[in-house]
C-alpha cells in the first residue's frame, strides 16, 4: 500500500504581477461596471427615498461622485494606490471629453436633421436675389454667401499667416527687449471680443471713408477681412509660438555650428521641423473666424445678390446668411438658416481636410522610399 504525500500549502503573500497603471483587464471593467451600478442604486436610495431630490442634475452629480469614490476604493484594494489614482484621473479626463463631445454631436445631428432634407445642388448655383420669402426652402440659393466666405477667409489668411509667423519667430528666435511687450499685446488681443474688432474697423475706417467718399473704405469684404484679421492673428501667433518652442535646441545649435546664419537656421531648420504645427495653427485660425458674425455686421453688411468683388459694395457670407434667415418668424425662412449652417460645417470640414493634407508629415514617406531604394540597389 502506497501513500501519496501532498506538499503543505503555505499561506504566504500573494505574488504580484507587474502591469502598467493604465492597463485594464476584464476584471477591471467588471469592477468599474459594478461601481457604476452601486453608485446609481445608492443615489436613488438616498436622493429619492431618504431625501427629496431637487432634479436630475443633482442626481447625476451625486452618482458621479459616489462612482469615483467607489472606484478608487475598489481599485486601491485590488491594485494599490498608484493604480487607483491613475484610474480616477483617467475617469475624470474621459468624462470631461464625453461631456464636451455629447453636446457637439447633438448640435451636429440637429443641424443635419434640420438642414439636410432641404439642401439641393441649386444652393451652390444661384443667389437669393430672385427668391421670395414664400418660395420653398429647396429654392434657397447661397452661392453669394459661399463666395464671400471663401474670399474673406482667403484674404484673412493672406494677412494673418505672414504676420503671425513673423511675430512668433520674433518672440522665439530673437533676443530683443521688445519681446515682452509684444507677447503681452498678443495675449491681450487673444481675449478681444470679435464685436469689438468689428466696431473698431467701423469707427476707424468705414465712417471716415464714407464721409470722405472713399469707396474702398466702406461696407465691403475688405473691411470684414481686416476685422477678421484682428480676431485671427492672436490665435495663429500664440499657436505658432508654442510650436516653435517644441523644436529641439540641438537642431538650432547644430545648424549654427555648421556656419549657417540665424535667419538661415530659422528658414531651413526650424520652420520645416514645425511645418505640421504651423498647419495646425492655420486650421485653428480658420476655425476661429469662419463662423464669426458679429464683426461682419459692422463691416461687410451683407447682401442678397452676388458680389464677387470684395473691395467694393456690401458682400454676403455664410454666417451673415444664417443670421439673416434664422431670426425671421416664418418657419420656411428659418429652415434656410439651417441649410446655411449645414453648408458652413461642410465648408469648414473641407478646409480642414485640405489644410491637413497640405501640411501632412512627409518625412516617414521619404524614409520609406529611401529604404526601398537602398533595398533595390542591394538586390541589384
């Protein structure tokens, strides 16, 4: 008869497995789900059975705070303090992103639902000069608004991109004593309300121009461009300023050590390195001014007819088009404003795509092509 001896079971400390704090497993997700259910039930018990809830917003806030507390305690018990702190911060960041994303998606969905059924190709082929208020919404014409928006945005970029780029280079690549006053001025202009820019152009240029009979300084697209330039310039300057700071100093030092001048270093080393960031700055600038309405009310004034000359006579734009029709009492006229809002969103997305395509990073593609060429030569 043989007897099998089993080794004694030792109750020692549990072996810890190394893992990153941000790494999640199935058990982590189940624990988070359990915390969410527990927080919801506890909120319902406290706010509706023990107390009188003031509304759904209070319930949501209490449930969220309880969820964070439960998630921290459960994660700390399972994985430790570091992982618990990381999980709480990640949850808060994701919650903030969702809080911003949900209203944005709701707004986009609402505009698409209201404007898409009435958007026709004729919107891009004629203006509103021969369209009556009682005509169907599908007869809406916005060619004059699209042309005005494109011209005003393009002229604004012509003014802003060189000025913003040169100002950012001055703030980063020089040692002038005027850098601090210029930086303070740029920061102050960043908080300038857009309507103040329109009022400034109206008071400084349009009123004296009309009194003097100078047609260039009257209601036209150029005045709108100048107002939009004041709004867009600080955004582009500050963004490019931040991008240029991210360029490693070693690249500058290497260029200067090889005998290049500072101007040559900026032009051939710094700017090519920061090209993608500069493109992002231009995109942010377009997003800042593409939907502005307030400065245009005092400068371009708007028109129902087509005006392809931004230097003469009032000129329409899509924000003015939306503002003109959305405030009308007739429902079919208001629908024209939603159509214009949908077109504005599509136009901005198109401009973003073009700017991103032009400023894309081509270094990886060049590296792949060079590797492919070397392999071909080696095979030969």
